[in-house]
């Protein structure tokens, strides 16, 4: 819930003697992640980067620090760059193809079945490995869609945040 996300951000900082300045930034951050399927990992990425930019003298997470990391999109972009470096240049075309299939023609996030997504590559094993790395890095989210009458459960995949659509 939005209140749970607020607590997940504010309470650990407060336990270390820090506050958010101005307090309205908490609401901005929660709003930026609240409509995603996996808001807590996004909050964690952002908070970790923001914590590195904290004002140690004033004991505050500041607007300047938040701006310096680029907000949620900036923190996530930095994490995505680190993940892509780990995956390696040789697999970059496969990463691009997976992401391309997770974006609609209108430029929005698409939800695709795991099997359908891994079939985009002639080397399905490589596609599976890269897809697992992207899910483990929480750039993509994967979940089980429950069975419905006449249909087995399906594993679905989507991009975790809109900011990754333009990378």
C-alpha cells in the first residue's frame, strides 16, 4: 500500500537518525512507484542511491540528493546499466530483442508469456538465461497468472517501470 511504501522509506532512515527534507518528497517517490506491479524493489533502488547522497551533516535525505540521482528513473537507469554490463556486450542484441517484445506499438509496457518471450531467439537457452538475469535484477517482473477454466496457469513477464521503455 502507499502507506506501507512510505513506512518502508521513512522508518529505516529514522532508525538511523535521518529524515526526509522536504517531507513531501516521500509522497513524490511513493507516487512514482505505486502503480507498478513491483513497487518495493523500485523504492529500494531509489532509496539506496538516495542514501549514498544523504546530507550527513543535517542527517537528511534531501531534495538535492534526490535530484542528483535522477529520481526513480535515474536510480533504475543506473541499475539497468550495471546489469547490462554484467550480462555483457555479446548478449546485448538479445537483451534489446527481449525488451522490444515487451513494448507495445504505442510505446507502453506489454505483458508477454514467458514461453512466447523466450521464443524470440533461435537460441532459446540463451534467451532463458538472459531473461532470468533480467528478472533476478528486477528490471523485469515475472509472475504466475492463475489457471482459468480451460487454461493452465501461465508465467507472464513485463518491464518493471516505464522509465525502462526509453533506454
